[in-house]
């Protein structure tokens, strides 16, 4: 079973304390989307259980120390103001931006105020009052965080990162959870393409899933064709678009993407033609590596990411190269999965020839006065060829 799309950890006074009974809850982390969703869910549940109309939502997103002190003052006032008609009260200290390590949070005045608040919360009589705090990534060394950990429950949501080898699995789980709520289904190839286009961004994934659901209407299943037509390529996907076009062996898309990359280089001086070339070299090297693994029978074709990753996990590490550039276990599994669906687009000798072409292009870029764009365009045409091959896998993905 896939792991949940976010990681959540809870610390309580006793094993019996839960989000339904804890008087004090902190929902925090650098995954802003999940923090807001979870906090909203808890607040709605807490207020529904408490009843009444005297609950308060306080905005704690501040710009400076003065605003932070004012927000803490409003929180104190809300905690000590009893409901007009009696009964229970819920206070939501929303979007708190000064529990971390930034300049405002590190201010001496704010640090002192939060320390005093921690002491007050320890002495506070919680009968009929519940406090929910939602915030970014907190500084766990602060007395306030430790007090909340001791008195109530802390849930932490960490954002997905492309550096995490499991991000694609977590992203797919997040998508499937949303689709189940919408009464929709999606195939393995379609969800892999969706995740590949959007990348490790839960908010963007939720937005694209909503777009897909509206597009298909009453149709219960979302198809690959729907994803190709509707889903926008995010920054993560655009960063690899040139290499993917090469892997797809789609000359028109390759030249179009190359032109876009060369144009963006005019605005971003940190990028260069050599960098684009090295990206293509890395792609061809990966295709050669996977081609050999397939030939040796160590990898088989896989339609979905999870089954492919399972094959990677079973590869015998002892027989793999020590050089990380040629070791599949040193590469991101999702990058390998994408490339594994493209290796049938080239014969082995074509990939070797492509590597020779790119190495010659490297020499021309470094030691000649030829136009860099022309060198890259010529290499693209020489590798992919002017006549599309039949039966290419992945070439129909725009």
C-alpha cells in the first residue's frame, strides 16, 4: 500500500489524547497547502462539536515584530474571553508566520513574548476552550513549541521534494485520494504522466486534478489523452522537457523546446548552451544504461511507476558500476521510469552514435566560433533523424 501523500507526526500528553480531545493543536510544516487543508478540516470539526457562535479565527500572518506582538495580544484576549452564552469556544490562530527562524521570529521582543505565552498556556485552564494554531515550519527549540508538544498534539506536514526518491509515489497517492473523493478513476499511465508533468507540488496537483475532473464531466475515468490535453507542464517538467523530447525521438518537439530553452537563456544568465548539451548527454547515457539492463534481463517493461521501482529495488547492487554516473541506483527512480518507456525508440548502435555526436558537439561549442544554437540544432537533427520511426513509445506525448 502506498504511503500517505504527506508525513504527519503527533506528540501528546498521554496515549489517549487525540485531535478530537486535545485542548491545544499545532498544525505546521513547509507544505503550506496540506497545513491549510488539515487546519481547516480540524477547525470545522471542532466548531461543529462545540456548537455556538463565539468561535474566533485570528490572522497571525505578520510582516514585522510589532505586528507579531499585536497578534499574540489578540490571541491572549481571545483565550480569556468566554462565550457570551456560555458553552465551549474554539480559537484558530491562523497562518502564524513567526514560529520559525526568520528575522521576525528571532526578534528579542517576539522571543520574549512567545516564551511568556508558553508559560501562560501551561497554567491556562482549558475547560471549554480549545486552541488550534496553523503555521509554517517551526523552530522546535523554542519554549512555545515544547509547551504545545507537552500539552497537546503537533502534526507536521513536509512538502514533497524532487530530491526525495519517493516523491512520485507520495504524489500519486495524493492524486488518488483526491480522485476517490470526486468519484473518479485514473489509469497507471495517465497518473504517471500527470505526476511527471506537475512534479512534487501538492497544490498544483490538486489544481490539475480539479481541472481534469471538470473536463471529463460525468465520465468516471480520466484517460491519458485527457492528461495530455488538459494538464499544464509545471516548472519541474519544463526543466526536463528538452531531454524528454530527445527520448521521445520527436524532432519537431525537440527543436521547438530547444528554441524555447535558448530564448529563456537570454533572461537567465546562469544557464548556458553547454548546460543544455550536458543534459542531453545525461539523457542518452541513461537510455544506454537502461537498454543494457533490459538486454541483460535485469529490467522488464513496466506500465506503472511502482512496479518499475520494485524492479529497481531488486537489482543486485554488487554487480553495478561504482561510478555514480553509470549506476541506476544513484539516479532518481522516476527519471529512470520515464526513460524506460523511451528506450525502444532507439537501437543500441543509434544511442552510441548519439553519444559520439554530442561529444563532438561539446568540442565544437568549446573550441570553435560556430553559433551555439546551430551546433545544438544540428546535433538534434543528426540524432533524431528527419524521418520519424514507426512504433515509437512516448513520441505521442506533447
